[in-house]
C-alpha cells in the first residue's frame, strides 16, 4: 500500500474516532450545563429573598426588651437560617453537577488524547517502513517520474499530518490540565459548602435550644424574662470589671519595632466580602460591615468597657457565616465560656498566633472548626459566626493583640463562681485592627 493511501486511511480513522468521542459526550455535557444554569437561577432567587429578609429584620437582630419581642427575634433568626440552609443546599447541588460535568469533560479529553496518540503512532510506523527505502530504490520501484514525485509528496503530507496531530495533542493536554485544575477547585469548594451546611444546621439547633431554654426559664412570663435580662447585664458588667482589673495589672512593654509596620491589607477580611464601612452608613441590608470600631466609640463613651475603649472591632454577620483566618499562623487555643458562665463573655472563641508577632482572637462564634496546634493560611475557615457569650445579636468580634502581651488563662470568676478559660491581654497590647485590615 502506498504512503498516501495508508496515511489517508489512518488520518480518516483518527478523525472519525476523534469526532465520535466528542459526539458521545456532547449531549451529556450540554444537559449538565443546562442543569447548572437552572440551579443558578434558583440560587439567585433564594439569595434575593435572603437580601429582602435581611433588610426587613436587621433592625430586630439585637436582643429585645420584652419576652414577646425576643421570641419574635428568635423566630426571625430561624427563618433566616432556613433560607441560608436552602441556598447552601442548592449551591452544593450545583457544585456537584459542575464536578460531574468536569469529570465527563476530562474523560473526553483523555479519550481524545489516546486516539491521537494511536494515530500518530500509526503514521510514524507507516513512515518508518517507507523511509528505510533509499531514494534510488524508490525511483527504481516507481519508475515513472510522476509516481516517484507523488511518493515523495506523500511523505511530506504524512509529516504534515503528524505535525498537525502533535499540535492538536499539545492543545488537548493543556485543556486537560485546565479542566483538572478547575475540577479540583470545585471539589475544594464543595468541601467548604458542606462545612457551611453543617455549621448552619448546628446554628439552627443552637437557636432552637436557646428558644426552648428561654421558654423554660421564663414560663412565658414577662417578669421572669425581665429578671433574666437584668441578671445577665449585671453579671456581664461585673465580669468586665473583674477582667479589666486583671488586665490593668499586667505590665508589658511593647516594642513597636517588633511589630509589622501599619499597612492596610496586610490582613485579609475575617468574613467573606468583609466591608470596613460602618453598617449605619452602608444601610440595613449591608452584609459583614462594621457595627463598632476600635477604641473610644460612642458605645464606649456611654459608659461601657469602664471607659477603657472597645478592644477590637465588631462586624455584622448573619448566624452561621464562615469566619476566616486573617493571616497565616498557628491556632493556639479555642474555647467556650458559656458552659461556665453563660452569656457574659466571649462565648465560643478562637485565638491564632501569627509569625509577625501579632495575635488575633475571634469571639461570639456559633461553632468552631479549627483545632489547637493547627496551622492555618489566610482565608481558611476557622469557625462560624453566632451570638454566643455576651452578644446583643449575631456578630463577630475581632481583636488584634501584640503577641507578647496576651496569654490564655484559666480564671476563676467571683461573679460566676466557676473557672473560665479565655485570652487575657495587657491593655496596651490591644491594637486597632484597621491598622492592618
């Protein structure tokens, strides 16, 4: 068989198989993409409902002064969580579908690569068999001059086809690597979404438990509720005074040169799409904005914090929002003050030491996913926001502290009569988070 004929047969076979591979997967991939678009529409609708709901209930996120209003607030929290859970569930379904589509596309690319490799091998073998013949032998074999030159042209055509197949093979390999990287990204996204879903469900159970405990403690009586509120506020104020008294006695000289220079952006946001704008300026529907800044805020000047100023920043954060490490570091400790003295301190908290001599703490969490001793990178999920401890509503408290001035202590409170474990720092060790956010 002549080179022209053999190469043509091989090329046709390769193109046929290549086309068949594309056709076999095209309909399946198209159906999966349509499914993804449908789910995107459902997610947009649910997120629009969530935004509308946040706008309606943002004014009632703080703990209420009457039992009836407080129960209504709790019900609103549960409604918001149900909506958030529905959104996350749809995102999980969408991401799973995207992973399925990527898996099929990867299989398609791998099959196409295998087909091209076989075709290239066949063409090379065909050429190898012919190129062992010398030009004189070819000339004698194909004694007509037209046949001789036709045979030489066929060799060039075969070489061109090999080059074309090699070019296509290189392109397919690049596309395959892109698809594999995208698939891995979606798999990581799916892990995060499932973690979010579990945290939202836990937050939902926590709010239900709070409602049950409240009804049990008050027996649906307003007077009992008022007594609970007054007792909680009194214990919180007393514990604040205890802690401030301890922190005032801590004498630490902070060497400014040991700390990183002030540089906005050195830290990432502690929440997804963190806003450093005041929520009061951003509007009632704003997400993850600032409800209280560091230092002598209006609330601090009203008599809170014993006139020492707010030792961190508070961010509005819906119940179950992912809390992120602002920088790489080691999780030094985690804890929960509520079992020892409910509703008067940090509640669930996380503390991370960073290699630049700064430490960050995150308080009022609904659940914690990081563990002591664990290394974390900037942007890693470490917990989920909530309203544990002394919190008037769901939010995140972030403190930035010079590492040499903070330790985790197991402290026996005179107010509660129990041991509580939480970070305690020298007053001069607290740093304005805006210096680095």
